[in-house]
C-alpha cells in the first residue's frame, strides 16, 4: 500500500551566487567525485562532511521554513525538492545534504528527496492506465573485460523479477526483461510494449573534455548485431523516447547522472529531463554492482506497489546501505572480493518537476487479460547465466514470430537444453503452451500429452485419426499437430531434447521412425508454432535455423563460478585463485557443465589437491575430462548422499522434494543427503509452473553413467516407494491424466499390478471411452489388465475390450472377448449381468432378436437377484429395444418406462439419456412426433452434459428422422450432417453405417462421400457467417446474405435445431471480434442476444439498411 505523503513539498532554493560565495563547495564536490572514481571507500563521515557544508550554504530562511514544513507534515512523509536553474549548482552532490538534527535528507524514511530545474510549467498529458508496465533493459556487450567489466545482469534481473512478478500475477504490473541489449530492440519494445517505466542497466560514461572542441555528452553502451559494444549518445536515446509516453527513465549505469556545469542539457539524465520525461533517475558516479542490484530490486518493488517516484527512490537508497560483499564498482567485476556498500546510497538522483506525479493511472486500470508469468513461490532459484549472444540473435525473433524452428547443437555440457528451455519458458510466459520430450523417455506418454491438450471438436478429430492412422505415424502426426496449431493459434512450443540418443552415428538420422515422423511433421512449413530441438550432432534435412553452440565466454564462466560459490556448490578457495580458475576454463573447453562437475569434485579439496586435479584434467583427453570430474565427485560424495543418488532412477519424471526424500527415509539424515546432491550439482532442477514448485531428477548424463556402470540400486522397495509418492500426488494434488499415466507405469515397475489394473479400469477406461479414445485403450492400457492373475479383474477387462470392439463395429472380435469374459465370470461364480447385456447387443445388431432376448432375460434375473439396480435398469432398457425392433411398441414402452424410473432413482445419467432416446423412438414409430421430439431433446441435453458422443450420434440421428417425417428436410439433413461429423471423429461404426444406408434415400450415392461434401459445405457456411461481410460483395448480395443469416437464427431458436449452440458461439465471437467493422460487431451482438432470449433486442447500433432486415426477428 502506498505511503502517506504530505501534499506540499518543501522547496530548497540555493542562492544564485552560491558558488561565488562558497567556492569550497565545488572543491569538496570534486574531491568526493575523485574518491569514487579512484575506487576509494567513501564513508558516511565523508558524506556527512559534504552534506553539512551544503546545508550551511543554504539561505538563512531555510532552517525555520524547514521546521514549519516538517511540523505541517506531521507523521506523513515530507517531500524535499532541490530547485535551481543553475547547471553549476545542480552539479553539486545534493543527495548528501545533511541536517544537523534529522540526518541525511535523501536517506531518512521521513523524507523524499529529489531535484528539479524549475516548477512545473504546463499540464502534461495524463499517464496511461495501469497495470504499471516496467521494461527492465540490460546491455552486456561481449567485448567487455571479463575480469573487470562483466556485470551481474542475471542477478539483477532475478531480483527485479522476484520483486515485480507477484504484482504481475495480481494484474497490478507487467514486466519485460529482454536478454537482447541492442538499441534497435529497445526501440521495438518501446513501440510494442509501451512501458511506463524504462530501466536501463549497463555501462554508462560522461564524456567531457574542458579544453576540447566537443560538447560534453553522456553515452550508454548497447550491444551491436555481433555482440560487441555499441555506444549510443544521449541524443540517440532521447530520440528513441520521443512520442513513446514513458513516464520514468531509470539509468542504472555509471555516470548517467553526471553533467558539465556549463549547461542544463548535457549529460544523459539531464538531456532526458529536458526532453520532457516526467521522472529521470541517474547515477552521479560509478556504482558498485551489488549496490546497483539492490537499488534495482527495491526501486522496482516500490514502484510496482504504487509508491510515488520520490518515495520509491528514497526506499531504494536505503536498500543500498546494507553491508554486502561484492566487487568495488559497477564496472570492476571481480577486483575486490568483499567490500561494504558504504557511500553508494547517495549516487542515485531523481530529476522531476513534479515528483508526486503518478506513473500510471490506477483508477483507470485497463482490463488486462492474457497469459501472465506465474509468480513462483521459489522464484529466482533457477538462475540462467550468460548466452547473451545467442539470446540476442534468437530470442527476440522467436517472441515476435520471425523465427519458429531452431536446432541447437554442441558438445555435451555446453548448455543446449538449458538454453532451449530458457527460450521455451520465455514463450510460455507470453501465453504459449509448452511441451517437452527428451529422447529416452517414453514417446507414447508425450504423444498422449499432446492429444490431451486438444479439446472440443479438435479432440474428436484426433480420436478418429488415432484409429485410422494407427500404422501411419506421419499421417497421425500431421493431424494432431495441425489441430494443436489451429486450436492454440500457433501459440505452442515443442522441445525435442537430447536427440543424439536416437541418432544413427553414421548417417545422423533418427533411428526411431515414429519420432522422425512427428519431428518432420512439426517442422512442416504448414505449421505456425515453435519447434526447438537439441542434439550433439546436426540433423539431416532440418527445416529451420541451426545454432552451433560453442563454449561459455570467460565472463559467463566466471559469473557461473560466482553463482556456484554463492549457492555453496563451489569451494571459495578455487574462486579466489584466479589463475587456477582460468586454467580450469581452458582445460574444460569452456564447458559450463564441466565447471559444475569440477566444482563438485573439488568442493572438499584443499588448494594443493585442487591444483593437482586441474593439472590432471589438462593432461587428459577432452572426452575424458567430464568423466574424471564425475568420478571424483562420486568418490567425495558423503556415503548417505551416494546411496540416495543410486536410488533416484526409480522416478521416470521430475518429482518435488518430498519424492527425493521418500527414497531415503531409511537413511540417518535424508535431508542432509538431499542437500549434498544439490551442493554437488548432481540433480537436474526444473520449475513446475502449474504447481509452483521446484522438481528434481537425476541429471541425464549422470543417469546414463550410473546405468552403464551398473551402480543403480534395483531394490524393488524403491520402486514401491516411488509409486506410493505418485499415488499420493494423484489423490491430493495432481488429478490429471498425464500424472495418472505416470502413476500406472510406476505401479507396474513396482510390480503392484493389481493397483495399476484398478486405476485403469476404475478411472481411465470410463473417461477415455466417453472421449472416444478407443484405439489408445485397446493398444496400450487394456492388454496388461486382460492378463491379470485376478480372474474378476481379467473378466472385467475382457468385457471392456469387447464393448470397445462393438463401438468399432468388429462384432466377431467383440463376441470373442465377451464370451471369454463370460466363461471366467461363470467359473468364479460372479453373477454379473452386464457381460450378458453386451453379448445381447451383438446379436441384436445382427438381427437375431430371439438370441439377444434370451441373453437379456438371463441378465435381468441376475441383476434382480443380486440387487444390481443399475444393471437392472440397463437390462430393462435393452429388452425394450428388442420389443421395439419386433414392432411390439406397448411392451417396449412398458420396459423402457420401468427402466427410466430406476435409472433416475439411482442417478445414472448415461442410462437415463439412452432410455429417453429409446422412448422417443417408440413415439416416433407411433407417429406422435411432438412427444417423440420432446423425449429426444431431453436425451440430447443429458448426453451433451456428460460428453456421451456415441449417444449424441444416436439421438441426433433420430431427431433427423422426425424432421424428415414432418417434411422438414433441411432440418433433417442438418441433424444428420452433425451426426456424420461426430461419428467420423470417433469412428462410431453403427452411426456411419446408418448414414451410408440413408444416403441413397436422399438422392446421394451410397456411402459417406455425400455426407462429407455436405459437412464441408456447412463448415464453409459457418465460416462465412463468422468472418462477416468482406466489403467486396454487391449491396444486393450483402442483403441476401444478411436475410439468410437472420432466417437461420430465427429457425434455430424456434425449431430447436441441433446446431443452435454452434451458431450461438459463432455469433458471440462475431460480437467481440475487434478485427470486424463496428456495424458487424453490433449485428453479432443483436443476433446473439436474440438467441439468448431477448425478443426485442436493441437495434440502435445498426445502420438503417441492416436494421430493416433484422426487424424480421420481431415479426
């Protein structure tokens, strides 16, 4: 919540002749600047001396006026503004101003200190609505000295994100943190993102040659296309900001606030303030890296929480006073290992004519919707370091759609996977759906994950394709990926990782034909989504760009070493010995994973042992170095940690911390063992954004090593524990089908087959059957259950398999499975009537009604004897259908009504829908079409609610027949076309066969070709309606189309046509599509409202000609 601030600031106005009367001030300021420039520690005593001198130089009336203002402010914060039009006076370090009673006015919490040249002259344009948009722009050229000039931009980005992302998740702020430091990228983001706050972090310099001819100016060092430094003058930066509406520019670059004393418009901060940027913050001198990070963190946090700029800056200054080890200057990188942040807090200065002016209008907050980056509970733990060159070249193009396929190759340990995930996560944070597959993990699980991401009609189309193209992976891949591309509008990213594991070592082609087919389909030019792939070797015929990843730069290598040391994963003695670290950089071939291995191996070594080991590395062959480091790491690993490490292969996917601990509960201290594995960098850590937690698994190359050396612990109890953990997550947290699949597989690895069988039958089969995923059930999930040693489970699985083959129209195969199930049930004395019911369905389909009735009568007796109300209701329903087929409608209706009562009593919605459908058919056969239609509509509603697509086909088919018998051929054909679309998607054999037989009666050739043409025609008509008029039709054609649309809407409402819901959704989209002209959006709203029950919709937003046509709705 923003702080309470006194509305009237206290203005400090130094006399114009101040420096003439007090020349000592200029001399003292020069000495202070020299102290900063030379790297000397500046103490609070130094600053107090300077600040006290400045206070004593103010006019005499300042002190009593200040006391009066402070009294008026009471408990509120008092804004203090230094105001002077003199460039020389502004050049003094006023942020050190020291009051004898109240201390430093620019640091104490009860004040908010800023500067300005003059009072606000004119009312500027109001700020744009919230959320507050912050652009944190960093530049880190590759040609900087890695020892003295490498800035810790990753840590700064991490701290800023940690501060702002919780507010992003609440909709109060938006944050962009590009890893591309080019001026052109900044210009693009200023135009596209339109930030309220621009944060420029990097290297700055003030160029001033008092005796030269050049005018003094400030520069900021950007990156060029090749990654080298590209200095930009204050004029260039100022020009980039013209017309962009930026409310604040924060220059977290050294000397960005510095200026000459002869003019107010030189220096970067002054130039931007003169341009009219409402608030400009610059650094008067070189600032330490850690101080700059603390400043950025605190300032962004305060601004995002709604603090006014001067109060936010005062908070940031206070944050810069905390003692911390770190380098001496913002530029100096590593020259000093530990140094207090003394004297840094006074370097940021704010130039603002009105420091109370808000950065964003929170009262007029815009309705923001979209995919926001999640604010993780453990944000910042996964720090990505370096690779600016690669990010600069590829990240921006991926985010803007200029690039959508990238193959990253390089030696093991170079960071291919880390970089690919970094790019993928950046896309995910912008609303992309991210899918990752690593070679070596089960492909079918990944394929199932893709399939489960499809919804609605897309899911139905894939289900049908899964059956038809079961032996044609390339066709199935094209279908699935095309549907994903359309459903997500191209906003998905696929990562194919570690492909060298399945590449031929001679041809480099993928040896797995299924993966090859899917990768080829994904990289088709027809697809619009992003595909990332990683491998040690290039892929032949790769359709996309190729990034050969080289080793880390030395600056990034040193930064990684620092990060490992800060996390306790590297021996500080190695970090301190720069010569030895440089030798390791060369010996490891600039390999970041090699550094992690080295850090782990030497974590407990003394200096001499470190030196000997690095010498051995230098003498070893390149391919042996990482194995040497790994072997040494394992040798030095504490015994408990080593035991835990050898158990972690029990998980095939990342798990939360609790999962790792569970495998070590028999160890004396599993927490300590887990900590050791982290300290020795032996776990692959990833962030699960959905559950906001970190997850862990064995690093892949380590897993391969353990398996190759036969070091894995194969105790069955470990697999048992792993399965139990996944079961717990399934029950309490992760009730999803991908996790269910992982759990069933884990249970089978633990040889807990009975539990895996029950999960399959009790949860998976029912859902997948409703979804029409028959092929996956038959190929993957049911076969192992059909071999269960438990005969009752085996019989149930055989019966479910038979039912699926009935859906697919293979009655012989279905009867074989059902007969086997029946034999087993009879053997074990299981009096189950459902198998008899299913067998009867086969005989009914074949026209042998007597045999079908015999099976049903047996099933009815069993159900009644054992009190199986659901079975009794289903059996009564099926008997009713047999009598209906025989033409005995009275008997049929009696059985169906008895079934309906039971099914409604027990809440069996699926059975109720089927029975209502069958009752409707009885009334249809009697010629009572209105009653028949009433029952069928009731059945339709239920089947839509529960997602019974096979049932929808039957009910819609019957509704079509009623319309045909009433002479409403158009409505009948519309219903049948809908049946065709659904049945084709789920391969519902009986419905497709009925449509094929019906086609000749409607003047179409036998078969399904005519239905396909009609379906395409309907789809085209719907597409034309959704897209609206294109402005190229004649007025007469446009009116005819409009009249046709109005008639369709009216008929859909009055006649309860099957496509009513689809039409309503299309009109809703039309009403809100910003790409359409206003009159078409208004038309969509009117028609949508009419379908929603508004019988006299407001037509005032329609043009006169359009209004006349739409008046038909009221007629």
